[in-house]
């Protein structure tokens, strides 16, 4: 009401909305923080709005009705626990930190940590009031799906949760940084955890909004399974599941992007090359794909020497491989996930990175000197180094042996005498055995290649200036991941080539046009004179694309 009395238009409109809705439990604070503008505080009085409570189960219910009642009880309990967790964040952490004297953290650092917690609490306080009303009439109507649709399909819910999810990674980073720089804050978090009944940390409380909609989805899926066809609640439940799944998918994608941006910023800080560091930190939209892959290093005989996790970042013009360090102070990591720290191992221009599949090694450039990172360059043929290529060579050897044995079989058939263990039957058995070994080897190559991403990456030139390349082998989590990497690499390189061609075209077209006009302007007095070819002197003959638009009156 203060905003309305002071005559502000926005304040008056908000007051009108609150009055029109006739919601007596909505109250406005005298002061609204700048980042909370547009949201209404919900103060729930348990006297006026008691929490949802199921009445005793009536007799004569069907098996589906009994199960649906139990699931409704789980929804009530789950929502009550969630709302209590949200209130604990505000009452046990946010408010004490804001009111602490002397200050533990500045308000400038506290607000981003708890961004949108209050608004999420408001949304679920309103949902709890509506849920209590629906639970009170459950035995009469048995409807819950429409309540979820009405409560969580609003744009405000998506906006509030989106803000929270997008800020979550940043909030955890702020908590970690404050723990390391402010011993009083670290001690505050430890005391709160020790004094809590369930020993849950601040991180454990703050991650609950991230998990809330997946929990709702599981409960509603159970409810739908136990809702017979033709039931009044079946269609609303299906609509509710569709809404919640779409909402959860959007939030998951936003969190994935936010995490990737944070990881890219962290990687940029570890890069010594200033140009690359600036590129990584300023062009977040250029990140195409990033994933944790297992790098495998092979020895001279194809044996595995070592394997280690790497974080691989695919940008639209560069590929970056980074080391992962997850070590952190144990007293901090027990309160909040420290998260991995990345340091760049190598980077390569995308156009110079080649995907090498099994059997393609012979087609690679012989001018490049190949060597496996982390191992000495062997004297043997380089294609026997990397596991699957070794299998491929063994397959070629088996195929060679089979052709020899087939020739031997023909020769054995021409023998005049009879010899033990040297006849056509034995020779044919040799052929069948080799064919079985070939099939086994082909299956081994196929299995090894499904999750193995092999890249030829440019290295530093040798002393004579010749290009040097090395082969890196990554194991992807599953075959689909490898397919995704190969496709994304290919498409990114195509897009990069088109972009370079587009830039090249646009940088040359203006120069071509300029030459046309220079021919006229440099010698205007001769423009009227005709040559034997019928063209004015000073005319420059040049092909100009028809698609180019000229200013009015300047047609060629």
C-alpha cells in the first residue's frame, strides 16, 4: 500500500491486482530489494491456512483408490519437507548472515548466494494452500492433476526457477570462495551443520530446488499408473506430467549451459596464451560441446600404458583438452562441492584436427610425423601403436594367412600320394579356423571402435620446420557419445569453412566495385571517347554478381 500512497504507477497497479484477487494472506513489504521487484510476499499463517492433512481412510475403497491415497500422502509429505527446507535456508542461513554483527559477509555477497530462494518459497507456499483445499475434498473428487497444471504452468514459476538454476553454479562458487577467504563464514557453516538435526549442509538444502520437479514427475507417474481409464483425473494427470517434464527439461538444459559457461571461464583463467584466454572468456556462445572423456596412452606393442580423465572442449574454431584436478581443502569440500579445476593440456585449430577411424591410417599424410603423446616414438610402423590399429593389422595378417592356406589347399589337392595330416580335409579345416579368427577379430575391431575417438592433432613443428602431428585416443562414455563428437566436429568444421568463405567474399567484393568506378572517375574527360571496341576509354571490364544491389542511379 505504501507504493500506492506514494503515487508510483507500478505500485498502484500491483496493489490493484492484489485487491482484485482478494487474497488476504498477501502482504507487501515496505521496502523491495531491486532484484526482487515484481514479486509478492506470501505470509502463510498456519492458523488460517493449516497444512494439508488427509482424513482417515474410508471403507469400501478399491485397490486403485487405496494406492492413489498413499501416493497423495507421499505428495503431501514430500511438499511439506521441501517447504521446510526452503524456510531453513532463509531462517538459519540468509537472515542470520544479514543480521550478523559484526558482519560475516557483506550484503553484496550474501544476496547473490540466496538469489530467488524467497520467491520459490512463495510459489510453494501458495501451492500448499491450494493443495490443502484439494486434499480436504479428496474422498469426494479424487482430482490432483489439474492443481499441478494450474500451479506450475505459470510463466512466473519458470522465470523464478530459471533464475535460481542459472545462478546455482555461481552461488556455489561464491560460497566456496567465501569459505577460503573468510574463516568466520567457514566456521558459521560448520556450526550450522553440527547444530542441525539431520546434519544437512547448506549445499544439501540449496540443491533441493534443482531436484524438485524430477521428484514431482516420479510421484505423478505413479499416480497415473494407478488411475483407471475413464477416471476424471486421468487426462489432467497426463497434462500435468507433460507440463512438468517440459519444465524440468528446460531447467536441466539451462543448468547444463550455466555449468559449461562456468567451466569455460575457469579454463580461460588457466590458459597462459592471452589471445586464447580472451577468446574463451568472451565468446561463450561459441562452445559447441564439452564432455569428460578417458584419454588412453598406448605403448610400442599396442599395450595400454595409462589412462586418465580429460575434459575436452569443442568450440566453433578450436579444440581444447584440459587436465582435471578435483582436489580441495577437506573442510571446505565437506560443506560445498569444490568442483573440478581445469588446466589446459593442449589446444588445436579445429580445421587441423582430423578424426581417424580404424583402417584409415594409411590415408593420412606421410609428410607428418606421428607420435603418441606421453610415449617415446617407436621404431616400428606407427599404425601398430594404438590398440584398434593393432587389431586392424592383425586382421590383415589373418587375411593374408587365409589366402596362403587357400593356395596350399589347392596344392594339397594335387598330391599323388596319401599322407597323414596332409590332405584336403585338414587344409579345409585350417581355412575354416582362420575364417572364425577373422570374424572374431572383426568383432573386436567393431567393439573397440564404437566408443573410441581417435584424433590427429597438430603439434609444434620439429627443428627442421616440418609439421608434426600426434594421435590422441579418447574413450567416450557410450557409442552415442562418440557419434555425437564425430558429427559435431564435422559440422563445426563445415560451418567454420563457410564462415571463412563468407568473410573472404565480402572483403573482396567492395574492392572489385571500387575498380569499376575508378575507371570512370580517374579520367572523366575521356569517358565520352569511343574505342574500336565500342567502349568508353577508361572502362574497366569486370564481372559483377547479379545479386549485388547497387544504389539508385548507379547501375553498371
